[in-house]
């Protein structure tokens, strides 16, 4: 476990070295693979076994961190908008000594939204995207704000965390307490409510390869297909049968194969000599 201060926030960070990749003076550095998790009860641990360890074993340097206010990262009262999240990401990479390295962002759920914002903000640094169940539409924002507001009301002054501790369910108690803090004592809900939604012009401006993975029964599939219609370098939209908004949790072999294949392909593309044109 490590804690790194970037900007005004102390982040919980885990780094995994690339296995079996020999350093050589003439070998181009591969992009660092950075994982971005979802909202409220999610944290970096959701990636660890399903994708992060396999990616490191496949030769990719990996960075995982708890987003602002989540997991073991510091929980300030404000700053939960996407613009601040993108600043947090690149400030953290700078603090880790990777501020000028290309990165491949793997985002799950809301983390996919943040990854897309980061790629649009810093096309010079984001060399690839892997988006797992990314929520992209204004309708999702409205539904999420309603859901989070209802959850906040149910958690306010709730005895549930204490009762869970009494039952020795420490992990559940911790997640519930974190959710209460985020929803009732920060601007997270307000910041999500004012999120800027993406446009076809945003998608058309993407300059890196993109893989999108959704569950067959996910309500986010139409948004993924809309992104694929407009973005010039979407390599695939993988639809995993029998799943909903749980492709990461289910940890299928198909998900790992798709993600690792995309990481390898974009790393190879990023290592090719540039000719003044961004790698497709």
C-alpha cells in the first residue's frame, strides 16, 4: 500500500511492475496502463485480480488508484466533477514520475467516462482507451443523480454501519460508511448533476484506439454503439452474452482476452516511429 500526494489530495495508489520485460536503451517505453474505477462503493481493488495482475504479467506497467474521496484516498468536501478528476489523474502521474509517459486508460463504469474526458483533454498523452460499461448519455446522468440522491437520504443518520460492525461485517460497514460520507458530506451528487455530456463532435475528436466492452443486457449498449459510430478509431465493441452492468465483476475469460489483446495492440502501435500523424 502507498499514499502519494498530488495537488491538494493524498491518494491511495498501487503500482505493479511489468513482468518479463527487459529494459534496453533502444526499447521504446510502453504506455503505462492506468485503471479508473466506478462511483461511490467502488475502488481500485475491483480491478486487481480480474485485469490488473494479468496485465502486469503480460508485460504492462500498471497503476491503480482510488479516486478522490473513494477507498483509502483522502475525501475532501469538493472537487468531484470530471474536470477535477482529470486534473487529479495527471497530477498523480506527475507525482509518480510518469507525467510525460503515454498512458492507456482502462475505465469501468463512471471510470470509463473519466477516461474519455481525459483522452479528449490530453490527446498528447492518452495513447489508448479501454471502456468497460461506460455511461455516456445525459439520461444516465439524470438516472444516476436520482439514484444517488435516494441512497443519500437512506444513509443519512443511518444505524446500518454500526449494525454491520456489530455483526463483524467490516468490509460492508466500511463501504456503507464511505458511501454515506461521499453522498451526504461532499459535493459529489451536485458535481455529477452538472456533468457535461459528450457530443458526436467529441467522439469524432478522439485520436487513440478505443475498445468498448458491454454486457448484452446493459442499458448502456446504445451509448456505446453511438460512440463507435462517430469515433474514428474504435477497434471493437465487444458485447458479452448473458451479462448486464457487471462485466468486470463477472470476470469472464472473454473480458480478459479482449482487454489484454487491446493493450498489446495499442502498446505495439505506440512503439512504432511517429510520422507526424497520431497513431490510429
